[in-house]
C-alpha cells in the first residue's frame, strides 16, 4: 500500500515536471501576455497531471 502511494506520487511529480517544461516552452514560443504566464505554466500542468493520475489510480483499483 505504502509503496503504491510512493509510486503514484513519484509518477505525478515526474508528469508535472514534464508538463511544466512543455508548457513553459509553449509560453515562450507563443509569446502570450504576462498575466497568462501563471495559468499556462502552473495551472495547465496541474490539471493535466491530476487527470493522468486519476486515470492511473482508476486503472489500478
């Protein structure tokens, strides 16, 4: 049980880091306004990470 929780946390951190990097590069390429920076760099990766982790948890249960 504890190992599976650590596995899920590790996967979610790795997934968030990859998505954060992708959306940061997307922010630089698209040159969007500054007020959208936090939304694109943090909120989008967090939402997609939650969706992916919920899908993984649903499949393992």
